[in-house]
C-alpha cells in the first residue's frame, strides 16, 4: 500500500552549452577601436587635402622644437631669433617672425614694386600660424587659471576668499578680477591702501602670473556711489590700480611687464543693472595676448 502511494521520482538532466565563446563581446571592443582608428585616419587625410602647402609648412614650422636652431646664428625656428630674458620681456629680435610677403606690413619699396600687395589679407601660412598661436595661448591661460584655483584650494586661509576671484578669457587675454563682496572689501571705503585680504589674494595669483611672459594691464573700478573722501571715483580707481601694481612688483613681477595702469571709475560696472553693488568695486589684471613682433623696417599699414 505504501509502495502504491509513493510519488514517482523524476530526474532532470540539464545540458550545459559550450559557452558560445565566438558570440562574446570582446570582438566588439576590438572592432570599435579599429573603426575609430580608421575614422581618425580618413579625417587626417581629409584635413591634409584641404590645406594648402603654405599652410602645412606654417603649421610644421610652428610645432618644430623651439630649442633647435636651423642655423648657427640662432635665428631659425618660429621665434626667428626672438628670445625671452629672465624677466619675461621679448628682446634681441634679429629676423622677422612673419613671412616677408605678409600684406599687413608694408614699406615704400614694396608699395612701389607691387601697389596691389596691401590688400589687408593674411597669407595662408600666416593665418595658420595665428590660429596655432591662439590655441597655444589659450592653453597657457587655462593652465594659469587652473594653477590659481589649485593654489587657493591648497591654502585653508585662502580657500574662503575664492569667491572674490573671477577669471575668464577675453579677446584681450586672461582677465583676473578681484571683486568686493558684501562686507568684505579689498580697500577700506575711500582708501587707496590694500587691506590684508587683498594682499593675500594678490600673493596667490602672482605665482601663476610670474610663470608667463605676457604683459599686464591693471585697471581699477569703483561702484556708482560717491567716494566720500573729497576726490572723484576716477582718482580713487586709478590710485587703487596703482596700489595693485606696486604690490605685484613687490611680489617679484617685473615693472617692465606692466603695459597699462588705468582708473575707470564706474564707467564699466560688472553689474550694470545696479551700479551700487559691491561687486562693481574691483581690480582687473589682464594677461595680454601678445601679437607677433613687427619686422625691422616695417610699419603697420593705415
């Protein structure tokens, strides 16, 4: 009776497959790498075909090692004999940076020989050099901006002051603005003397400025409120910009790098909708984009 009520025993056998190794995903990664490489190759071929020989020659000369001179006179390479001294000032220019055929520079002899040469258009090689120079300059400015931000993060007593710094790249160059916050100014009201907070900020950014050879423009800005000290905002902003210049020079920035010191009062407010906001009171330090030096004997066309 017990044997009759006992449930039957069912044995299920599961056959495992071989893994289907040839259907795995590893080949997809290899194929994707191959397609990417081919796309980059054909893109390179297309770019080479769309540039003129002068453009390719100009790009090749720009990326040539600057430390290797083609002649014993030291005037080979992109800078053509232009060097930088310890203070970052260009000097000793013995050969033109721009090709002699550059129509932006004219002389009386060239005008007499070719009246149609001064068309205001750059040669393809010069245009390619200008684009490459701009790319390199933007990269330098980006590294300087990153260095300033990193320096402020590394110092606990400076990190809280990072809100006083605004950095951006403009057509003139890398602009560094030290702005006032509500209740936290760089100068006492009506004063032209930097306070401790402003000195700390200038010391932080001076390290990045010192690594680049670019010249500096320094400008002071005020808000729209009267100075309350008997003078005008023009005089106050100019004196504050000059105080920032003296502080940078005391931190090791050469005076020869200072191109311009200007007071702009409240003529260029950071917040035009409310000229009385504290953020309109600021010091601007701009690392200028450097144009190529003019060849000897040449002058800019009118």
